[in-house]
C-alpha cells in the first residue's frame, strides 16, 4: 500500500481526518486526534477492500501545503 497523506482538522465538536490521493470519499472522526486518525485508517482499509487497488489517484502527491487567504 502506498504512503498516504492524511489531513486532520480540529473542530469545536472534535476531529475530522481524511486522506489525500484516493478516489471517492473517505473520512474518519473522533473526539481526539488519535481517534480520528485510527478511524480514517480503518475507513481507508475498508475502502480498499471494497473497491480494490484502483482507489488511488494516478499521480503521486509530492507535497501538501496549507495556505490561508482573506477574500
């Protein structure tokens, strides 16, 4: 399995985590960072078992940046 970059966001209600580079929607959540991370790992495994290895985007993500802009 290729390495995936996981985004983990902290919200007032808890944490949300999702991978970059997968086709389809895969999300994990939890009350803590660790719970959200474990949940998204489990969701990725289920997604892979369900849809096979074709779930990966064709181009590798080299780097991920977070930027902020006011509009």
